[in-house]
C-alpha cells in the first residue's frame, strides 16, 4: 500500500482499514527474527489539530515468551503501517 493510498483513505477514497482500527481491535506484526508484536487498541482520538492517534497496549513476545508489555501511542497512519495484520478476536 502506498502513502497515496493511505492518505486517500483518510480523506474518504477507498480507506476501509481505518474503520477496523477501533477500541478492542487487535493487530499483529511478525519480525523475521521470531519476535511477534501484538497491539490491542485502547482508543482512537484526534489531537487538537484533528490528527487521529491510536492508544494501544503492546505485547512483545519471542518463542511464546513475553518480553515486554507497554502502552504506546502512534498516529493512525503510522499504526496502520506498523500493524497491518488484524487478528480475529
């Protein structure tokens, strides 16, 4: 997905992915070295400039061993680029 597709989606042209990023949704990213990062969305809120930010719980694991639990925030586009794989819950 190109940056043009992402930005186009944010302004309403074919961007169905942002509807999936909502409280309770879970996304995953797998790294080649066996690290799995799982993000559970807590909420999505705009900042004073209107830019949507995703607040999420991050769990990092390797070989089923939890390495890190943390809370993080990314803007919506960066979150989608980082965690594009939704997890069925």
